């Protein structure tokens, strides 16, 4: 049989020079981590922080290092993401009988990937914990590098944490997209208000530039309304696959979908929304909420952290709800 093409699926494009700022060291770390990986590597961090962008930049930067590349976006169950990718199935030249069970079809797809000439790269973007159900079927190192992006921590995989931009990097990102007169104090206030969240900084800058909003005015809007900016955005971003984003807040509502959170965890989120978006020690949280949740408090805090809704400072034993998550929740 002829060897399948290098691009086994659609690979979302990115302009590394335009859309990637402050991630050069992360790209180098990611390359080293994948080169020495003995298992799946998961880029883990808060939604909108730049996980997908980092994976896209990695694919572009190291495209020539691989003989085959597949990009799978997980919308729901990990297995369905493979089974519904018709391009992948066609390029692997697989054919399935309608009576074939889904698990066997999935096994054949992933077995076909593993058997391709090495080296290969598989990216599973926006994964959830359901990817654990197919972990034993995924291609294995060293023939394949398997890179997963997820806001959830996945115990079976090696974690590659992705942090926020530094203040200097966030400033550079903002000024990449806002090319009007800058008031430095107003810009500093804006970045602090957005808590250096990568996507929020980018979209705020693009919206302000397009709508000719001066920085002192943008600062006042963010202080009064948060992300509910009463101006049309009409901008695009790599995160949106370059599709138009008409309004900021509805877009963030779609990114931070809270519908799957169990009610007992959602109740804790509602309480945490009333607190400042800063790190609060566990002892203080227990003093405030212990009578409500009792012995269930530590487990629920950890569950929200593992799912990416809370940030944790392990050294200080403290938790924080990021400002963006607080506003959406």
C-alpha cells in the first residue's frame, strides 16, 4: 500500500510571528519534554491561556521533523473525535463495515497510526478526562510523540504546565494589536485588571484598536463592566480559528462552559465568586466556608483545581479564582 500523506488531518494554521508572544522558552521546553517522553504529554493550564496556540506553534516550528502529523480536536468523547474524523480515516485508507463495533474501529485507526513510518506527531487538542478511556490505544513513544492540550489534569499523562504571561510579555502582546497612542499607566492598569490572561489581553487590544477606544476609556470600561464591553468587537484570533468574534463576553461564556460542573462543585464556585480574585489560604477558606461544606471542602476545591476552574499555590496552600473565570461564573 502507498504511504499515507504527511498531513493526516486538517492542521489549524497559525502565524507564529503575529500570534505567538512570550512563548519561545515554552517551545524549547516542550521540544525537550517530547523528545525524552516515555508517555503522553499534556499541556495543562487555564482556558484561553495559550495551550492550543503553543501546540500550533510547535507543529509549525517542527513540521519538518516528522513524517506524519495528525491533529484531532476533541469536542466530546475522545474516541468519537477519532471516529468522526473522515479525513484521517480516508488518508489511512481504512474502510469499516457498518456492523463493526466502535471500539474495534477505534483500535484499527490508532493501530494504523502506530504502524506508520516514524517519527510521527499526534496532537489531541482541548481534551477532557474522557481521553483516559483510550489512553492504552494511543500511539507510543519513541516512534510517536503524543501531545495533548487540556485545562484538566489527566493523571495518566505527564503534565506540562503552562503559566500566564509575565507583565512585560502581556504588554508586548497588547501593543502588537493596539497601535494607537499609549498612556502607560492606563495600560498597566488594564493588564492588571485582565490579570495577564493571554486571550483577554489580545481581544481587548484588538477591540480597543478597531473601535478607537483610548486606553483610559478602556480602563474605565473594564473597571465598571469587566468583560461586558458594550462595544462590538468584530475581531478574529487564532483561538477562534480566525472566525469573527462579534462580542467579547459571549465568546468567553462559550470558552468557559460551566454546564458540566456537578451541582455540589457549582455551589462552591458561587461562594468563591463573592471573594476577591486573589490567592486565599485554605485555612481562611475553611474558616469562611467550613460550616457550609464540612469535610467535603478540600475534595471539592481540589476537583475544581483539577478541572482548571481554580488556580493553586501549593507552597502557600492557597487557591485563587482568576478574574476572568469569576466574571463568567
